[in-house]
């Protein structure tokens, strides 16, 4: 695998072509570039394969066809479709036209070899507006390198085929993968599983964050650089991570299972204009590529491959898998994990009953029972204390996300109060115990930890939650420390004979034993979680309790990393423990003061604040607006940015407003349903000196309009059958929003029942300027009455209004539609490369260019999404 070759292709995509947004000419240009590359491999290739009937090292030429050993077939799929997309509690309906995929099948050329295939997917398009070097240039480049490797001798014979899907529409809500999964009859029927390649970061190892079948987990177990855990799979399935991939479409519409992998390090730059090669960590692509090659070789070439019989595992019986230090990968079958659970329970029961009986003179039974309770209380106290600090920072000091500029910074703010709370809980345990029995609490805490982790293991395992392995590790470490302490370090004969004093029941070396597993696995898990979640909080919206989420992660994982804190607290004695608590409180207060300081910025250029900027021309009154929205809880910071920008480019007499964000806020319908997480501001702008092509009366006026091309009303049945046709020359990513009671439509899923708000979105290939949707509507009694009173109808017209004047009473017999779309050639900074003719034709380019200059000068910590929008709302 050559990272250098991969980088060369990524450079062509992200720098030479640039922003590959669905609907733009650059989007098609990237597809043509890729087509030229993969078609150069089309045909037969002579490779040297290993004869399975011969011994190791006997390499012979075994062509499966006189033309060669490996056949490469290429398709370019272009088609229309529609699907429903659910995001959190919102639903959006998508239609796409001339969406495209470039598909490559690599096989031994036989029908037998093509019967079963593994699908590898990466998307060629980039998001609004981002050059997409990592997302998903990295995935595309890895698949091209894989194509080169599989057709270059010497190679083992392909037992199963490999299908490479370069889909050209993921960022538009996974349209191209839906097209492949539902319409590519030539190859989809042979696919038995999928490996999805993604990137939401630019550094570090790629994370295996979804795995849904045992054969594919087995394949992953062969990679040279493992980095994955069933815990990530559990977390992703909860929906806490507000993101999704093409993997959903393959599961939902193709019934497939497999692996979902993504680069996640430094995801501060995800979906920003800084997703560039210059920010890549050297070796990141090499690491990812070598892992993908190992997976493919196992699935397509190895005699041990179970690809042909691949099925998704039952949700309640996941395999247990996790990696350690990027070198070791543990893959445990559910039945084997069940056996491990029973063994741990048996060991705990035997040693607990034996040692409690031997230590009865110290009040061991009562102490152990209380130790279990105070172990749980310590975890709860750690969570409460860290969340109290989060509350202080956000509500009292107004410094949300104070730790945002580095993934490990939350440890300094939330770690001290969490550990202090654990120590305080153990102090209460000690003070509530008779002085003569306190010395034994150190040993009792070891049993308390063992019981706590084992009971947690039983509960999670019964619920079918794979993350139970963490409790199994905690249980094994605790039980091992008890066994080694009592049998090897202290000695059971001396314990049984009553020769060991209570304060000597725990040997100092036991702490080392107890710390090994948590230090290795827990610390790696804590770092991985913070790597993922800290940057994520910068794009989860105002409603997200980001500080509380991160503080809870720090508290819970700190507890798992530091179980030694509990017995060690009692080894210290109450006086030293009280001093340690005071030191912890002082350190917590100092951390709060430092993190709340204005000298510690929340965002900077390398860890930017995301601002969604939509420069909107409203066709209903020819007004112009600047919409600015934030995607994080720092609303005060966003307000300052809006004020500064308004002072530079806004109308002084018309200050910014802060409208509510709901289903009826049309300012960000382009981004719906992500718009629900945006905090919106807006202010009026002066009309540009050069008239916009969409302005009424422009010599070359562009016709952006929704019309009823077919309209049949049945007053008696109180229904209306209508075809809405959207004409949108020069506009991409159009969306219509309206209230209606829909009985039928030409979308693949049935419409929701009753009168409600609907959002229909569309994307199309460059050059397509029209789309339509067919609806059967139930008319309200008011609509029927209005129709009886006035039978005049029009095929659709734009309702003009006067700025600042409330709308007139709406005719209930009409279907009132809010619609909007992007000017495909006026997204900045992509439009900066266009010539004078385009800039003169589209005055919004200059407006956004000035806007970008203001933001860069006044707030360099901001990464702005600068879009030109035409709307009729």
C-alpha cells in the first residue's frame, strides 16, 4: 500500500477540483476523473497466485481464464430514486435525480467467484462547503490503491469477488448508497457484507465503530493495527453521536451486515474548509489502508473466510471484541464470554466465602456488604461532583466548553472533583465504621470492587450489552488481586490461623496487580472517548448539555481507571484522607478558576467555532438577509460574533434578531433536519448594487417557482390530487416545506397521517433544473368551503408581500409552500476560483467574500459555512 499514491489522488480531488458538492460541475468533474482511473484497470490481469493444493512457497501461475487470473469490471450507475431519512426525532423525505455511482468488481472471472462478494464503500462527494480531503477523499484513495494491489502480481487467487463502490452522494443524506442498494441489479444480489470507509478526523488510527457480523469481526481480527471496541458500537447505536454513514442504507435497504470504520482523530476540522491534506497526520492513510487490505484478503482470499454464509448477529448476542495499544485484538464469542462470566462468578463466590469466614473476627461480612454499597456510592458521587462543576461553569460562570481546545483538557477540570468525591465517599464509609474495625476496610474494599464489577457484568450480560466486557475486566482484575494478595503475598495459612493483623491484610504489591488492567485498557478507553466526544460537542447544538456529557464521561471512566483509589483511601487513614480531600477541593477550585479565565479561549483557529452563514434573497419581497447560526452551546460567543459582523456589513438601523428555531423557521431549511440543532440569528442586508438573476424584472430573470402541473379537485370527496413541479435553474439542494394532510404520494414510504409539517428535499446531477412530486391531499372543511365560494384556481404563483407588513389572511383552499435552494456557483470559498463573468452575474459571491474577510479579521477562531440561498418564504 502506498500512502504517497493515495495522497496524490486526494490532492487532485480536494485541491485541483475542490468542493465536490452534489449538483455542481465539480461534482461531475471528480466523477469523470475517477472513471478514467478505474477504467484503466478494466479487463483481465495476469497475476501469480498461490496454488492451494501445493505446499507453502510453491508459487505457480494458475489462470482461471486464458486471458488472465483477475477480471475487473466497471459500471457507472446513474438513476433516480427517493427515500425517507430519519435523524433524531425529525423525518425528511428525499428525492434524487441522476444520482451516480462508479462500481468496480474484481474477481477471478468465474461465475463461482462472482457468486459471493464483499462490498467496500467510500463516497466521492464532499459536504457544504468543504474540500473533503479526509471526508471522504481518504476512503476513495484507499479503494483505488486496493484496486491497484489486487491487480498487481503476485496475488493469491480470489475465492470471492470484491466490489468497490465509489458513491457520489453521501453528504446529501446518503442518496447514492440508497441508489446502489435498491437498483444495481448487476452486483447487489451477490453482496454478502459491506465495509464502509469514512473519516470525521484527520489524524490517529481509524476507529471500528460499528460491527454487525461475526465473520467480519473475525476478518478485522487479522488487521495489523486494530483499534476498535464493542463499546463504540454500543454508544453509536444509542444515537448519542449525531452523525451517520452510508452503512445505514446498506443495512436498511440491502439487509447487509459488516464493518463501519472511520478516521476520528482531530475531528475539530470535520466538515470545515480546513479538511485539507496539510492537516493530515503522516501515516494515517497508510495505517487505514493496511488494515483494509488485511480485511479484504481474509474475506476474499482466505480459506477461513465465512463470507458466503455471513449474517448479522442477534442484537442480544454480540461478539465481545476490543483492542489494546493498537497491537492486540481480543475477539470473544458470546458463548465463550458467558463461560468467562460464570467462571468469574464461581471464583468470586469461592474466595469471598472462604476469606469472609477467615476474617469474621474483623466484622468482615458487614464490612464487605457496606463496601459494595460505598463502591456504587463512589461512582454516583463522582458523577454528581463532576456535573456540579459543569453546572457551575455553564450556569454561574457562563464558560461552557472551556475545555474544547484539546481533547484531554476535560481531565483537568472534571477529574479532580470526581476523584475528590470518591475519596469523600470512602471517608464517610470510614467514619461510619467502628474505629476498631476501620483497619479492615482496606481489604473489604477489594471484595467490594470484585462484587460490584461482577454484579454489573451479570446485569449487562443479561441485557445483551457488549460493553459488559469492561465489567468483566474490572471483575477479573479485582478477583486476581484478591487471589494473589491472599494466596501469594499475604498467605492463606497465616490468614486462616488469625496471624495477620487487619491493617496488614493488603500487601502493597497488590495495588500494582489491581492497577495493571485498568491502567492499560481504561486509560486507552478514556483517551479514545475524549478524542471522539470533545470535538463532537462543537457541533451538537445549543440544546446539547455538552459540559454534562463530557463531565460524566470523565467521571465514569476515571472511576474505571482508578479502582485502587477505594482501598488506598483506607490505607491512608482518616487524617491523611481528610488532607487529601482538602487538597482535592483546592485543586478543583483552582481548576475552575483557570478554566473560567478569559485568558483560556474556548475556540481557536485549530479548534474552530462553526458558524452557518446563509445570505438569503427572499423572492416574496426581494429582501436580502444574513442568517448566522451556531452549532454549539456557546450562544453568548455567537451573539458577539453576530454583533461584530453586523457592525461591519449590516444596516445600522436594523439590529440582529434571534428567532426561535422550530419546524416553521425556514431560514435553514436547506440543512433540515440538522437545522434543528442550530441557534439562529439574522439581520437585514442592503440590496446589492448589481441585480440578482432571481430579482423580479431582471433581464435574464431565472424562474425559481413551484407550480401545480396537474391539479384535480374532488369537492365531494374533499380531496385534491396534484403534481408539484419545482423549476430551479441554477439552484441546487432545493427544499419545499408545507402543511398538509397527505393521503398518498409517489414516495416509497407511506406518508404520515394527519395534518402536519412536511419537508421534501431534492438533489440532482449538475444540469438538471426541474423535479416533481405527486400528492393526494385531504382537504379541510375550511378548504372545501372556500372552494365552493370561489372556484378560480391558478397553476401556482408567487405571493408577493411588503417587507415589514404582516401577511394577509391565507386562502385555506390553496397549498401554501415555503421553498428555497442554494445557488450552486455561489458557495464561498469555492466560488473564489471563478472568473469575472460568474462573479458579475452572481453578486452574492462578492457579499460572501466580504463577509469572509470580516469574520477572518474579527474572529479568526470561526470556520464559516458561507452559502447563497434563494427562497420564497
